[in-house]
C-alpha cells in the first residue's frame, strides 16, 4: 500500500519542501507558545486560577 503512495509523491516536483515547512510551522508555534507562557504575568495567572473559588457565581443563585 505504501509503495503506491510513495510512487505518486515521488513524481510531484518540489514535494520535499512540505515536510520542512510543516516542521518549521510546528517548531515556531511551540517556541512562540513557550515564550508567551514564560512571559505571562504571574498576578494574572493567580487571578485566573482563583476564578473557580470566587463567590460571584450566577449559577448558584438560581438553585
């Protein structure tokens, strides 16, 4: 089965660029995500982590 796919891919000119481009997109995305998480403000993380414990829930008022 793989030999049929491999033969078709070998006939496409410039196909060797697609794995390189996809690896670069993958790498750049995760490096950017790591940078965003690393530079995120610690007080904002603490504020968001305390949201489930706040008593300002409208769902509890209806019960």
